[in-house]
C-alpha cells in the first residue's frame, strides 16, 4: 500500500480531500466531528472518558478545521488566531483569570 504522505505534503492532502468532497460536504463533516469531540469532552468532565477516544476526536476535528482554514481565508484566520493568543497572554500577564 502506498503511503499518501510519501507523495503529498499535509497541505496538499487536505486540499485534495477538500476538493474531492467539496466544501458543503466537508462543512457537514466538520460539524459532525466537532460534535463527537464535544461528546467526548463531556464524558471527560463526568470522569467517564477514554483518553484515546478524546485524542482520536481531537485529530478528526483538527483535520476538518485545517480543511476549513484552507477553504476560507487562511491569512485572516492566522492573523485573528495570533491576535487572540496575544490578547489572552496579555490578560494572564495582567492577572486576569
């Protein structure tokens, strides 16, 4: 079996998947994957979680979020992402919780 990773880099793989299924389909899959992650995190709060399941759902959600980042405005998303991280860092430095 050929490892796709040997042929394409991660960005190319994500774009290939996105183009293959289309944005509308992938939006629905993203919603489903984030819902599954939410369910596993709720189980964690009730001390009924399997860490492997949480990690699997995080990976699934991350794949979908990475596709959505490519589908929308990657530059804008990255800028906002960094602004939000820096804002939170500033809050921590100012003693906010």
